C-alpha cells in the first residue's frame, strides 16, 4: 500500500478527515494558508504501508536543498564571521542574563502579546521582501521561510546549556494558556494544593493546573540491597504539573514528557501546547512530570523519574493504564519508548505473579508490593495491564550511539538541532554513557519493541532525527507493533512545537490529536 498525500491546495487525501483538516483554520494562531503552487506537504503511512522508500542518503539529499538561507556561500566557513559571532556572544553574556531575568519578570500575558505582535508585523514584511527564498525548499510554507530567516543564525553563535534551558523555559510564551472565552490567561498557573484523588469542580473557566510534589517512598520501594546505585536527595519525589480541563475529571489522561536533548526542557514550558492538545483530545487531563537532566545527573536518573511518575499516575491518582496515552517530544519520545520497553521487558521476564513495575533501577528487580496490592484491590488483573493504550512520538530522539546519517548531515540546516547544539550536546553522551555497547544498550532504537502498544509517530523528512526514527518504526513493525506515521517535508526537528507560527505544525498537531482521540 502506498502512502497517502495531502496538499494544501486540493484538500485532504490522507486518513485525516475533511472536518479535522478544516479545523486547522479555526484556531486563533496567526498562521496563513499555504501557497497554492506548493507541492505535497506530508505523507501519512498506515500500518500496512511499504516503508522501503523512507530510507535515504542524507548527504545526497542535502545537495538538492536550498542551504544557508539561499546565500552562495556558507557563513559558518568564513573564519572572520565566526570569530565576530563568538566575541559578541562572549561580551554580551552578562547582558543576556540581565535581559532574560527582566523578561521573566514581565507578566506572561504581556510577553505573549509582544511575541504575537512582533510576528504579525514581521511576517508580512518578510513575505514581500524575501518570500520563499530562505528555507531549504520553496514548498515549505512562507511562515516557515520567515522563521528560517530568524532562527538560522543560531548556527553562528555558541550554544550553552544555560541558553538552551532559558529558551525552552519560554515555550509557553508561544503557546498561551487561555480562558474558556479565548482570552489569554495572565498566569500559566493556578496553583492548587496537590490532591491524590480526582476532584470535581463546580465550574471551570479554564484548565485547572495543579503543581505536583509527591513522595513515593511510602507507596513503592526498591527491595533493600538490590541496587548498587546510591540514593540521592528527593530520589522518590514526583514533581510536575497536572492539568484538568473539565469540571468533571477525565477518564482518559495524556502522560506528557517534554524534550530538550536530556540537557534542557521543563514541564512548565510545555503547559500551553499540552493544554491545547488535551482540550482538543476530548478534554483529557494531562500530566507533565519533571525528570532530571544531564549533565548534573545520569540518563538512568531521567528514566527512573519517568517510571516513578507513571506509577504515580496509576497507583496514586488511580488512572487505569488502558486509559493513558503517552506523548513524548524529542528526548521525551526516547523516554516514552524506554518506559514502554521497560514494562514489556519486565513482563517478558515472567515477573507477572511476583514483581511489579515499581521504580526503575538498572539491572535490578522491582518491588512486588504495588502490583500485589493493586491486584488484591481488583484494579489490575495481570502484569501486562500496566501497558498504556498507546503512545505518540513527536520527532523522537532514540539513538545515543555515535552520530551518523541525518543526525550528522542535517544539522547544517535544522533550525533546532543545529551545528551549535550538536557541538555542545553530543559529547555528553560519550561522557555519561561511556562505551559504544553501553550507549547502544541505553538507546530505544536498539531494544526490542515486542508487546508495545500502538504508536503514532510524527517526523520531518529533513530533520536531524529522521534516520533513527525510521529505524525505530522499522523495528517496531518487525516486532508486530501497529505504527501510524506522518512524515512532513522540509522542516526542522520538533516542528509541531512551532504550531503557533507555521501551518505544517498545526497540521501535525491535528494529526496527533485525531490519533489520540481513537485511543
């Protein structure tokens, strides 16, 4: 079966319904329709589609693209320009700290309005003066070309972990939380005391956001002496945010993991887009837990936090696993994959009658207490019941071995995983994970996908993580997993997170929402 195509000029031809695609034009985001002479914008692969043509030579593909903003030279290869950018970066570092501190003190609604006004003024000017000349292909939307003209210059300046974290902490400026009447909320948080049961509210003007900090030590415990890993302070505490969209708590919940290459990202920055997707997905509640980051911690610490957070959702909030859809962004997609693989691996190890999921520890068994108690209470009937109903992988980062293919070639034009991000981020995986075998063992793409639930994968054909995502999809399908995949063209990593600005992002968000609503 061949993939389906959808082009903005002749209506939907994919498994997205006409009403769903039409719904893209009903949002309040300031995007325009695509040019009528643009080519097909994305391909939708059903579980039975032939994937043989999805593999490609990234170096050859680059030769066909419009690189470096369409300039006849690569500014990065001019030493003088690089030196100037490095000096500017060095001397403005202290100003940057002051500026960012001041920006964070500005009320959120003001920051959001400033951002939207700036875009509204900038985009028409770019469209008239530069049109579709700066992106990697003219078939990308005019909005994406306009973003490229701004974001490409990130290639020229050194990236630090602090800058990455500063940037991702401001994602909610581009994805504002709103009241029921559509007006912007003045604060991203209506912080309420944490509750361990689902609460019913008499009236909701907007999603209620609860700040979570729950000690799981009394709920689940690792068997004494089984772990050689030294416990750290707050090792058993789950933190994050829980969004309730409707007066009545939803039966189904989205478990959302943010991205940031394991070096950056936070739950608060994802509140806006998570609220929107949860609301469109039949008013589902959304849980966004925090997890520890490199380089201060280890990759295993991040997975431990994710497993613990999933246990919190199941055993403390009493949400049935079959009513949970996982959603992971970039590195969050890698953690979502490892969470499901951990559940499946423990099940295959025939720990059904004795061991539960409990907290993750490398090469250590899990505590039986939680599952036994849950079975006794009649909530879970067997070990496999811990598996969620499905997972959405948004541009997943799933290969932590030595970079190759698209992860090397496409950083030259990827607006998110650019050359500067590549240079600062990649060395940490060798430092933290060590040998090739250990890096391979930690990578979801090299682990079995047997017994995983249905997957929805969204990816750009021209982003850094393309090759590894295709490998993961191939492995999953070979292991019998049902996989739906939407592949967009000429876009950067995690382009759905840019849905406020580009129509391709809105299309991909709608595609994911439609899939979630079926699970």
